[in-house]
């Protein structure tokens, strides 16, 4: 079993990181983690190369994500909520998924990787609604071939309670791990 984790937090020891640290202990098999704030991955610039060709005209660390997507059975998207959305760098990295959309829309091809299970982990101080971040996360997971998505694990009180101390979160992470390894 292999899992790709896409981490949208800039904080190495923050709320999202603490949840992912526990999830890593619960998941069997290989885990590849891509950190949106560290990886050198340029955003899609809508150059339209992929309207006619496989791949992307930008050669950078996206290749790591592409290779992991071709191998993995599951994807976990984990991000703090910034202004009710996933963080900008995570959205920037995942704009590169456009090449797979174009393969289907303009070249009549299918997704170049197998169907997967998906998980979404969101952390937030407690302002506003998490709904928009949740919808975006689910859209992106579907773009990565996730046909089944586990109900979002949301820790939305981090201004007062660290995510890892949110009541019931360990149980929820265990349930996510069980779902992903089914
Ligand atoms: C620029 C910025 C925007 C934020 N916007 C929101 C928001 O809209 N809703 C919310 O609940 N928390 C918001 N937060 C708080 C973070 O989501 C919160 O601190 C989170 O726990 C950080 O996770 P991390 O430690 O994994 O990076 C924002 C924080 C920053 C820095």
C-alpha cells in the first residue's frame, strides 16, 4: 500500500503536522509526503501545452507528485484554512492537476493513474466556515482519481485547542487510516 500526503501548512511543527505525524504511525506501507511550502513546483500558467501533448512543459518537482500518483492507492490532502480556503501554495501546486483534466477534456484520454481513496484533513483557528476549503479539497481529490473520500477530519478550534488535543481526533484518524487501507 502507498499513500501520497499533500501538506499545505508552512509550519513544520504546527497543527496540521501534528495530525499527519499521528496518521503516519497508523498507516501501513509507503508514504510520500509533498510539502507545498518547500517543494519547488511552479503553478500552472495555462500555456495549453497539455491540450495537445501528454505531460507538462514545466519540468520541476511536480514529477515527484506525478510518479506518486501513478503508484499510490490513496491520497491525503492536509491543510490549514486560510481565509476560508486551502492555503495559496497548496492551491498553486495542485493547479498542475490541470494537465490530467486536459488529457480528458481535449485529448480524449483517461486519468493516467488508478482509482484511489481520499482523505481530507483541515485545521483552522475557528473563524468563518470550513465549507469552501472542504469543497475545494474534495474537488482536488476527485481530480486525482479519488472515487471514495472519507468524511473530512476538521479541527476548527486551534486558536484555543491544539488540533492534536481536539476531542476524538485520534479515533477519527484511526478511522481514516482503516478506510485508506481497506
Ligand atoms: C493568513 C491566515 C489566514 C487564516 N484564515 C483562517 C480562516 O479563514 N479560518 C480559520 O478558522 N482559521 C484561519 N487561520 C488560522 C489557521 O488556520 C490556524 O492557525 C491553523 O491551526 C494553522 O495550521 P498549521 O499550524 O498546521 O499551519 C488563518 C491563519 C493565517 C496565517
